[in-house]
C-alpha cells in the first residue's frame, strides 16, 4: 500500500480526468501511480499529458525509448518502473539476457547506437554528461531527439524518486505477469 491514499479517478475533473483515461487506454496500467499523483491534478494532466504527446510525436523509436527507461529504472532501482518497462523492451525484441545485463558496458544484443543511447542515459541519470557522448549522439540524432532522450531519462529519475518515496505499488495485473514470467 502506498504511503498516500489513492484518489478515485472519478474524483478527477477536466484535463486531469481526460489524461488519466487516456493513459489507461493508450499507455497502459499506471493507475496506482496516477491515483496517488491525483492529489495534484495538474501533475496528472501535465506530466502524463507530456508523455502521451511524446508517444504520439515519436521523435525517437520505441526501442530507444524503452532502452532509456529500463536503463534509468535499473540505475534508480525503481521496482515500479522496472516492472512496467522491462516487458515493453522485451516485446520490442530485446532478449531477457540483454535486459538483465543492460547496465554492463559490453551488454550483448544492443547495436552501437542502442549502446550509445544506454550510455547517454547512464550519464544523464548520474548527472555526469560528457561532451564526447553528446557529440556522438549528434551523429545519429537531431537536436530535438537529443532533447527527447534527455527529457525521458530525467523524467524517469523523477518518477523513480516519486514512486519509491511514496511506495507506489505495482499494479496486480503486472505482478501476475511477473510471477508467470519467472
């Protein structure tokens, strides 16, 4: 149980309610986090609205996005985020071995650009970004895409801190999937 009680989604109004419903429909089972975040409806509307808009705009590939999210989630040791994003990365064709070893320098199963995305995510998450890695990114990504990669890694760190501080629990349907996968 979370440290803060859930807000009934029916109590949300306006943009927050619309965003909550869109997340559940388009993005997946993030209800436990949203029900706690619902204490601040603008956060639901704007943070998750941004994520939904980013998914619609798709400046980076879904695979690159999930590499960012799994890498940052592992670095932040956020069980909630790991539970949500590992299955998504595996569904994109990344093997369980690669996902398990994603923080290792010589992780198998990622191409050079995917490793670069992983390396950049590590640097963003640890707040140690080098000019060398940014220059390498610019060889493969537009400036808007670099901003998107940075934004998603940084937001993942925010969500990890939020989820861990308030002990947001993984949704039962994802827990059931984890149990069946092991």
